[in-house]
């Protein structure tokens, strides 16, 4: 009888252990399914939209249940916006954020005379002050200096066409900035001519739209 009772107790304990093991197995499977679900959601988000540098940081912080780190792109955008307001340049300079970049569009007349490739005195002053902000752009962000024109053909003894004009203006701005070697090595010059307008240069009848052409003549500083 005593042996039978002991055997019964052992079987009872064995059944409890088996039940607990089965329960733990189900919990592990549930955790695995949740992780797989998160993985595929993240994978889908990558295919639906190109993830930026800050997207990765915010996502990692979210998975760790932490507050996301400060967004450097948003911080730089705010700094440039503040500078534009301080200099009363709201009508001449537009600051905007696009994806993981900050774009600063500077109208050509604040920098250059009509058809000129060398900045005038007031333009040099603006460029030098702006260069002070660029010196604070953190790594690994790069600086692009883009030259843009309208679609009015130009040809002089110094300028062959709009491509040439946009390239020489971008280079002139770069030289006027007098950036440090550390910033200069992260700087890229780009010439677009009239191929990337902000607004249509002409209406449907081909008549020039002077306001739009003036908007398209610009130098864009891209932080990306």
C-alpha cells in the first residue's frame, strides 16, 4: 500500500511538471509569433517608405521603450529658420525639410546681379554669415551647394549657357563661404541649369511667367 501511494504521488508530480512544461512551451511560441509580427511590420514599412537615418534611431528607441533621440534634421531646420527671421530674409530665403534633408532656397538677386557669376557686396555678406551656421553641421551630414536658373537662354563671353551659369554660381558661393577644411570635405557642388524648377517657367501657351522665373533663379543649400 505504501509503495502504491508513493508511486501515485510520483505520477501526480510528473503530471504537474509535464503540464508546466507544456504551458511554458506555449508562452515561448506566443513570444516568437509576436516578434515575427513586429519584424514583418517593420519590413513592410521599409518597403513602403525609404527609411531615413532618424527613422532607424526612433524605431530602435521605440522597441527599447525609450524616448526617441533629438532629430538633428529638425534641429538644423529650426536653427536656419531662426537665422532667416533674425536677418529679415523671409521673402528672399525659404527653409524647408524634405525627408532626411534640410533645403535652403536663396533667391539669386540677394546674391548676384542679373546674369552675374560673382556675388555682389551684399551677397557676400549674407554668404559669410550663412557659412557660420554651416560650420555647425554635424557629421556625417553633407552640404550640397546647388545652382539653379530659369529657362531664359544666356550666352556671353564668360557664360556659355544656363548649365555653365548655375555651375559657376555654385562655385562662387562655395569660395565666398570660405569653409573650414573639415566642412569643405563634406561639401558637394551641383549644377542643375533650368532642369529643376520650383514652378513652371511658362504658361500653357509658352508665355514666360516672370514671377515663376524669378523664383527658379536660386542657389539651394542642401543639408543631407
